[in-house]
DNA sequence: TTTCAACACTATTACGTTTTCGTAAACCAA
DNA sequence: TTGGTTTACGAAAACGTAATAGTGTTGAAA
C-alpha cells in the first residue's frame, strides 16, 4: 500500500525545496532544465497528483457544486441532475448531492453543512415543507455570504437569485387548450396541494384555458391529491360521478392512475376519456395506452442551471456586486401519444 | 454581504490568540470562563462555523463518500443512491456523485479526480465498457493507496474489496421456476449483451432452471438486446416465430416492450404469454397489465454499501491492514402481479 | 574593480484549523 | 526566599499547495 505522495516528500527525496518541486511540475522557467526534468520524472513515477483539499483551501474555491433536491428516485429530478452533472463535468466541477426528503429541517441542515466551505455554489429546488412554511432564511443567508444560488422548478419569488423554470401556467394552458381543440368539454384537473408553487401555476393555466374558451369553471372538477396511495379511489369516484371526458394531470402518476381508474369502470382511453400529463417521464412512454405529455426537459433545465451558476462563479471578480439576477424560462411542448386523439 | 468569519478574525477582534478562540469554542478547560464566554458570544453573534475544507486538510478526512455509477436517470441506481445518502447523512457524511455514462474513460477520469483527497472512500457500480474491457487498474490503484472501495450490483471478481450484490443467478432461477410451476413450457429470455456481469448470471439461472426441470434448452429462445430502440421488432419476431408462452426479461423495459409486442400480434398477457421482469421499478407497477418482478431492493443495497464503507472508514485505526473483505448478498423476492397468473 | 543582470534555486507566507508544547503570572507551602 | 503547582493563555507546527519575494553565484559590461 503506497500512500499518496506530496510535494514535501518529493522535495525531501530529491533534496530540493518544496518550491522547486512545485515550480518544476508547473514548468516554470525559473527552474533549470536538469532539475525540472528530474523532478517531473520522479513525480510521474510516484504518480504525484496535487491534493484537491489543499488546493481548495489555498484557492478558496472547491470546484464543486452543491445540489439540494427533494428526492432522487424521481424521473424529473434525476434528469435535472443528469443535466447539471454533464455541464459541471465539462467545466471541471464535481457535484455533491443532498436530499431534503421534502423536509424543511433537512434542507436547512444540508445547506448549512455544505455552505461552510465545501462548495462554491448551490443549485436547488425547494422542498414541499419549505414552500408550505414560506421560510427561506437559510437561503438568503447563504446568498448573503456571497455564495451564488440557482433555483430551478420549485422556486420562490421571495428569494432574489438566478432561476430556471418552465412557464408552468402557459404550458398547462396549452395542454388544456389542446384538449378543448379536440372537442373535450368537461375537463378535470388532478393536481397536488396548493402550496407547491408549480401546482398552483398549473391550476391557473387550467382555469384560464377554460375561461378563455367560454367553458364553465367547476371547482368540483379539481381534485387535490395529498396521499398518492389512495388517489385511485378518489379519481375513480370523480370519473363515475361527473361525466368527465378529459383529465389533465399535473404528473405522470396521477395520469396513469386516472387511466387505470377509467378502465376499471369500463371507460376507454382515449375514446371516452382523454388524458394529458405534465412531465414527460418513463411511465407515459411505456404505459398502455401511451400518454400525451407536456415535456419539461429536465436535462435542459439542469444544463442551464449549471451554466448560470458556473458563469457567475467564474465571472466573480471578487468584488463586483452586479446582482443582475435572471430567470430563464425553458420552453415546453406537447408530446402527443395515444391517450389523446 | 458579510463574508464568513474565521478564527483569525475573531482573535484579532477580541485581541486574543487564535488558539484561545479555538479552545474556547471547544469548551476547553484551559481557558478561563470569562474569556471563554466572551469568545462564544462573539462567535455566535457572527455565526461562526468552522471551515470544512480546513478541517478536512487537518484531519485528513473529508467526511464525504464518492459514488460512481453508470447513469442516474435509472430507477435502480437512483434508488441505491437514495439508500446510500440516507445512511451517509445519518453518520455525518455527504455524497458526491459522478456518472460514468457507461464509459470507461469517464469512469477513470472521475475516479482519479475524486481520489486526490476529495473523498474518504468509494461506492461504485462498474460501467458497461469497463466490464467489457475487463480493465480495472484504476480501481486497484485507488485501493492500493489505502482508499476503501465498496462495489455493488455490477461487480468484478478480479477486484478485492467489499461488495454488495444480489444472487442474480438464484433470483433468475426462482423467477423461471415460478413460470414453470405455472405450467409454462416455452420460456424465452430477453437479456443484454454478455459482458455485463449481471446479465451473464441471470442467463445462467435461466438455463439451470430449464435443465433442472427437464425442459429443452434452446439457444434460439435467448435474445440479446444491444439497442433498446429496435428491441420491440426483435421481440415481436421472436413471439411470432416460436410458440413462446412466457418471457423472462432481465429488466423492466424489455418486459414492457414484450407485452406491447405481444398485444400487437393479438396475444393476451398473461393468458397467452406470461411475463416476468428483473428489477422492480416504476414501470412494472404502473404498466397494464402490471408486471410480476424480481424485487432487487436498491435502497437496501445502498444502505448496506454505505454501512460497510463507513464501518471501514471509522474502524481504520490508521495502520491495521485486515483486508478481510466481505461480500453481502441482499435477498430478493418475487412480486407477483398481473402479468403472470 | 565595481555594478548590474541573469540564472537557479529557496524561504516564507497564506489558506483555516487543531493541538502540542511552552511560559508568564499568581498562588501556596516549606 | 525558594521551589513547586496551578491558572490562563500564546506560539508554533502541521495538513499540502502555490505564489511572492528573496538569495547567492556567476559572468559580463562599464
């Protein structure tokens, strides 16, 4: 077992100073060719690599991005990570990932943990509980200390920082409009509880589409799912009670569950019931029938978020306080599949 | 914008030495109560937190685990990460994740990057290309330097280290046996190319189950998918040509594709064709019909892997070279759903 | 002979901690 | 007064690196 070799050890072995070794390895002209080559050969032989931690301490930057997301076993979030990781990697950054499990406390703990020097900046999406509480002090604190933060998807207006989002309202509007265009008149909305920012926006889009088309807005056609496990029953009841001819679901799970519930009571999708889901994931692609979705490119979101963060990190000329924060909107589009016709 | 405060700044401000500040904050008895309380109050006011990087450098440990996996937009892998992250977090560790994209080069690059002091140990699953090449020098090198490595799922016998796996052969055997028990006689295997270790093992289990039950082994009933996009056609042809009555697929995607192919040529699942998939993921649960799977608990695997790594890290009394590596086998079980009857 | 420059290398500092060792002052006992 | 112990603190080293600011030697120009 050979431990990692350091500049000091090489210096001692070759009987020169640490500075000479350091400069030789960086091909400094200050060092004579003979010494330089000797040091390089020795370093290569012992497979010398500079210690990242020492470099981080010295340079005051870690070349590491901290990611805080609610969960990772989730198609959209893992897609975003994928997007972040690739851009980060291309630029010589690593990513360190922490999960909030949709818990406020864990989000706070994780951020504090990383903020003490471990990373150069954050990319994050708010936990449900944080959105519910509306308490963002941990984030403003970090920003206050001069650490850049980029938020994506689940963001908050109360925090001033760079953001990457999709136009949830518009996307929802277009999805519902497409249902209306196909002659659907009684469109249900299956969504989450209100405090999740994106859920709210999608509801707004849904409502607006109905009103713009002169369709009646019926509160009863909106169901807010709290517990995923029981949602099939709730949806089933909705389908039976009201004469629904289309469902707009804010995620894949609700969509596929709607289809199953419909099948159970003898409704055919898409003939009797059209279904559109938000978020294009793996379920929609492989479900039977395949599901029409609003694509929400996680990869692109991750790419953009990483780019924004890195740009800010590299431009930071140490004192300039521009703070011209931007919010990027990633375009969405409808992927038509079998669940609508 | 208030920058992070350091011991040095506090010391200067209060006109004491750095050591006094440090000791005060750790409640050392060496320091008089008055000074101690004064320092603590000051530190609290300025929200002092020790710099992680400096601590890492001093302690020669980062409290960070490096994870190298082929991809992250993948139910199984993200589940494993979830399992790792939770155990890591409970023990005060962070996780830093790198993706190999199933590329040998990227796997090597990422490992080298992290091995230079950024992390205390690795948890990894081999990339396809690495398994194909059979070149594991980057891993042995890391181990050689005294950095613990725990491998999971896609492992190699050529590397001596702790491992967490499932008994792929046995699990496959039991899955196929269950098909046979239900009267299926002509069972096809839809698998990946051979060099992926788990694919090979699952094939072995399939073969053994057939032979043990006196069923004919027919090479033609095994199809090895290289390209996911064209697999529906290939599977469709298999179903039409041979009178298959069951499919054992090594992953969910192949299983759901088989079902779609079957439906297309008028076969009913499970009546005409039974289907079992390896890996219990989200597709199987929401497909129509739902798919019987071999559960391969990623969370449990991640938990165990993290536990093994942390145990080794914390036990390392700096010199003992036990090297009593263990391989843990996570139990699997069959989750019966609609695709078999 | 002096002066200056070029060369080849070294010492030192700084990043932020913790810890070991040291020491001055105060107190006490003999 | 001497010697010893306790109290309360500080100096310095160490972790590994890179950059700035030297230092000493040689050779050549003035």
